[in-house]
């Protein structure tokens, strides 16, 4: 069944590929002067803003429009670094010297305002190394601006799709580390935050990268608090981005943490294949195969897993075939049609930890006793190292079982049973 959303947040699709077009859409006279339009500032949105101001007090800074105009050099075109459904994003520097990204809401309708308030509330309370940090906001008149930590390497989308001629693309380890960072951010939202949060908008453009390619989730305007203990799901108007939306959520509007797992699976597939969640039509023969999930499932069922893998990866230092297959299996598990069959996020993190550990071992070459951690290994070298690790792991499990049997023989009470796969 194809994933498809019934409706999407209005205007929530940006186009980064043509930044100059986007820039020209900006009406400078509009953005420079905070509008104080009494008719549009209805009492309910005023009240909501006040509630948010109280709730976010001491947690994030309230900026004046003038401060942000100064920080971004008057929102000049050369400061613009992107544009999304919310509006343009500018790079700036605060009076404290900190580099920031300033997002300016350009559709000041009720929906945009709601997303703005949810974003401020969520990010005032949620703090984790894999979530982007919100410095503060500005709500003067009709102006709504959000001030984030600046993420110098932009979004994951900028590194895997529509690469420029001078861009080489990411290597395997970097891709898989990015996936783990995003998964850890999700794990915090699903399990560690005081109230569980369903993110709802996981996609490549919402995963931002710092200067060491550490991943941080951004954009919480669509996030929802998870179901309370006696409820299995949150019912909600269906929103999200085409190509990332879980099928059960698209058809029924029932939102669970497993909807996020599905979107995570799509991102993982993008990282593996270098293809977009909704592929360019020239890549495919019919409309349904434009969906990355459909395309990858078809190849996987036909046993052509190798065709799913981004060819650029072989040029970027190689990867272990076994680990790649394991990663692909994990992505497909996250994309299971039956939401209950998808893994929980902690399982995903553990699996990615394992894949990273063994991929890193594959990068270590012992040449005459010298360890070279810079040179990436070829697939064959990595597979040999992985097999050696498997042998060591089996040896360890066997030793544990032998010591358990030894204890039994000597009549001492065992405290644990041996690993089930050693029983026969
Ligand atoms: N904190 C940040 N630091 C650096 N660049 C950023 C930051 N936030 C956003 N950007 C840049 O601005 C672009 C647009 O971001 P934005 O979140 O507004 O839209 P989007 O995620 O691409 O689309 P959508 O509105 O559908 O979520 C991003 O792709 C990224 O390149
Ligand atoms: Mg975004």
C-alpha cells in the first residue's frame, strides 16, 4: 500500500534547490516593520501567546525585532540560508557573538501561528544533544521569529540529494552516525522526555548537522504529546510530508510513536540509497514507484538489495556488505505495514550502535603493527574483520555457557540460563 497523506500543513514544502527564486519572493517592506494589526491579533491568539510567554519564561529569551534585524544585517538576501513552509531562514550573529539561525514566519494565518507557539513551547522544555537548541523568539505585533543555534552544515537533505558538482557525498560511517543521532533524538522524545512526544515531521530536511556532522532534530511545530497511559493513540488531523507518512496514520489519523518509526525508516532508506523519499519522476517507470519505500521493497523482494545502495558509497571508501544488509533490514522493519511489527526506537539505536562499532573496526588497518584509522577499508577487508568479531563474540558466549555448566556440575545453583541458541 502506498503511503500518502490526506492533507498536509498548508504551504509546508520548501525548495532549497532554487534559493535565488525564494529570495525574490521576499517583500522587504513587509518584513522590516512589525505590523500592529489589531484586527488580526484576535483575543484567543493573544491569550495563547501570553500563556506561551509565561510557560517559556526563564527557559528562552524574548528578542526584539530590532535585535534580530541587527543580527541578520537587516534580513538581507545574502544572510538567507534556506526557506521552508514556515518562511525564510537567515544566518545571524547575536550581540553576545553567538551564531544563530533566524526563522521568520511569513504566513501569519492561524495555522502558522499555532505552529510557532508549539515550537516555542516544545523547545523550551525539551533539551537533548540531538535536538536543535532554541535560543528564543520574537513576537512583536504580527511578526513571529524563532532564533535557533546555527547548524553550519545545514540539513541532511543538502548532503544526499541534488549534490553540486564539487560535493562528493557522505561516506558510510557518516551516514550511519547521522541515522543514530536522529534515532537518539527520537528515543529522547518517545521515552525520556517528561511527557512522551510524537515528533510527526521526521524527514531529511529536518535533521540538521553541526560542523562534525552530529545530527539534531529541528521543527517541532507539528509535534504532539503522546497518548496518555489508557489510550493507544492520539487522534489528529493528518499532517506531515509526502513520502514520509506512515500508511495507518494517513488513512485513519491515528498517531502513535510507530508513525515516527516509519518516517525514520524512510530517512534511513534515503541515507542508504541517496534517493529522495518521493523520487524524481525520471528515475521511475510509473507513479507508484516514485515512492522510495515502494521502490526499495520491490527490489528487496526480488533479491536485488545491492541495487538499492547508493553507488557513490563505493567511491567513498566502501562498506561491509553484511552490515549494509543489516541496516537495510532494519530500515525495512521500520517500514513494516503493520505498525506493531515495527521496532521501538531503543531497538533501532542499539542496532545502529552495533553497526557503527563494527563499521569503525573495519576502518582500522593493521600494517606491520601500525594502526591507520584514516584509511577506509574495502568491503572485503571489513567483512573479514566483522567475521573475526563474530568469532570472538561466539567464543565469549560459549565460555559463559561452559562456566554455567561447570557450576551446575559442581552442584552450585545457577543464577542464569545459558543463551537459548546454545541449548541444542
Ligand atoms: N538552525 C539552523 N541552522 C542552519 N540552517 C538551518 C537551520 N534551520 C534551518 N536551516 C536551513 O533552512 C532550511 C529550511 O528550513 P525549514 O525548517 O524552514 O524548512 P524545511 O524543513 O526544509 O521544510 P518544512 O517547512 O517543510 O519543514 C533548512 O533546510 C536548512 O538548510
Ligand atoms: Mg525544517
